[in-house]
């Protein structure tokens, strides 16, 4: 962990001599970057960069990239881990060590990090991803996640470039109701009809896509995502709290 400590010191210096980290951890609320590099209140074993990479790029295996994902999405995931709506042996305790302001700061930090993969041309996805399968009540993933997995709006996350095994695991967790944090049950419904080979084919393709995202958000897909989510929830008779 010597490297971690050196990096934290360097970050402190670069930030223009902020107050040194103190025993109460107050200094850790200062910036998301410090939390990413030091782990905040949870200490060095919780330092995000150790698993998610120095540039938030993920480890290419089981740890997702965080760089460039929407701040609201990232913060919601941390809240959901802490509330155990999204259970994970590693991330649940880490999220519980962060206060509300720390979660917001570290989410904003990762959202603002540039995506560093080379901008390649995406290949066309599996038919099921692009068009769904109405006969099985399967809405096209592309409606909510974009045709090249770039995400749509603040709530529908980018999937492009995420490790295949991470994506497979998330879909399995929805099938097993271990991840229960999707608004209006949209992902529970979307994952339910998928077979294991279909899950793998989609996940392997998503991994090959460039993570870089076009700067503008497509308003047409945004409203299509809203309509699709309403249709999906209705067709699966999903109860919407508060509606
Ligand atoms: C020991 C390794 C490790 C550390 C340290 C760690 N993470 Fe994670 N993180 C993971 C793994 C593994 C996952 C995937 C868990 C799952 O399947 O839900 C993950 C998932 C996440 C996600 C969900 C991303 C998505 O696309 O939904 C967020 C957000 C996140 N981590 C943020 C953080 C932050 C912020 C920190 C530091 C405070 C941190 N992580 C520290 C391993 C780690
Ligand atoms: C109606 C909209 C909608 C459709 C259709 C949809 N999704 Fe999602 N998906 C979401 C939302 C919203 C989330 C974020 C849930 C949360 O807040 O954790 C999500 C999250 C995910 C995640 C987790 C991302 C991460 O970083 O952890 C994966 C993987 C995923 N979707 C894959 C798919 C696939 C594959 C399909 C098609 C079979 C699909 N989705 C269809 C809305 C949708």
C-alpha cells in the first residue's frame, strides 16, 4: 500500500496543499479524487483505484469501468449497495463506509474522468439487442442503452466496454433477484426472457465496443426509453410504487 500512500500525498500536494488528512477523516470529504485514491473513511483497503484502475477504466474482468458514466447513476449504485438493494460482497461494505456527501463527490469525480480507450468503430450488435423479440415480450436493449451501448440519459447506463463477465453476472443477478435496484423493475423484466447463450452473446459483444460516448444526448432515444419502460412495466404487470 506504499504506492497508495504516495499517490494520496501527491494528490494532496497537487490540490494546492489542502489541510493534511486528519484523524477524524474530515479532509476526506474534500474531493472525490481523494476518496478514489485513499478509500475515505474506510481506509486504504477501500481505495477505489486499487480495483477500478487509476483512470477508472475497470480491470477488464469483474470490476466495471466507472470513468465517464453518469454521476447520478454512479451515486445511485453506491446508495443501492449501501441499502443492499444491490448486494455485493465487496461493494456493499465499501459503500457503507461512505457518507452521502462522499458518495456524491466520488461519483462526480468518476463521471468527469475522460474515457481513455481508442475511439474505434462499433460493430453491429446481436439482433436481439437491437430489435428485441416481441413474441417473448423482450424489448430491445438498444431502446434504453443505445444501439452501441452508449447509454441513454442519466438513468440508463452505458454498457459499452464493460467486461463481459461483469455484464453476464449483472444479468444473472437480476434473474436471481439479487440485484433489485432497477427503477420500475425494468431490468428484471428485460432479463427474464433471456437464455444463457443469449446473455453471453450480448455481453461478449458489449465488451468489444468503444466506451467513448458522443457528447450530445439523443432526445428521441430518451423519450423512446421512457415509453419502452412504461410499456415493459405494464406488460409485466409490475407494481410501481407511488403511482
Ligand atoms: C476490492 C475491489 C474494489 C474496491 C476497493 C472498490 N470497488 Fe467498486 N466494484 C468492485 C467490483 C468487483 C464491482 C462489481 C460488483 C457487482 O457485481 O455488483 C464494483 C462495482 C462498483 C460500482 C457499480 C458500477 C456500475 O456500472 O454499476 C460502483 C459505482 C463502484 N464499484 C464504485 C466504487 C467506489 C466509489 C469505490 C471506492 C470508494 C470502489 N468502488 C472501490 C470492486 C471494488
Ligand atoms: C426499459 C429500459 C431498459 C431496457 C429495455 C433494458 N435496460 Fe438494462 N438497464 C436499464 C436501467 C434503468 C438500468 C440501471 C438500473 C440501476 O439503476 O441499477 C439498466 C442496467 C443494465 C445493466 C447494468 C449496468 C451496470 O453498469 O451495472 C446491464 C448489464 C443491462 N442493463 C443490460 C441490458 C440488456 C442486455 C438489455 C436487453 C436484454 C437491457 N438491459 C434492456 C434500463 C433498461
